[in-house]
């Protein structure tokens, strides 16, 4: 059994969504100003592997810095 919120029935996903419920896409950077993910990453989050999610999360601090400029 699988749940979108927790992943496989073996337990919760180890990489949780960075969503902070501030869903506004920056008009130039084309990333969410709340979680810093692209629209494709947001839409595909529940289908990503743990490694893919970890890679996205690792990239987020650099994206946040782009918005601060």
C-alpha cells in the first residue's frame, strides 16, 4: 500500500516536501518563492525517488539566493 504523504507502506518518506504553503511563482525565476521548487518539481514530487527528492532539496539554498538579488 502506498500513500502520497508517507510513501511506501514500510514507513514515512525520508525526504519531506519543502512546501511552506506560500505558493507563488516568481515571474522571472519561474520558481516558487515559498519552497524554491520549479512547477515540474512540485507537480512530480510524489512520483520522485528519494534520491531525486534529496537532489532537489540540496539545490534549494542556491535558488533562494537567486531570489534575494
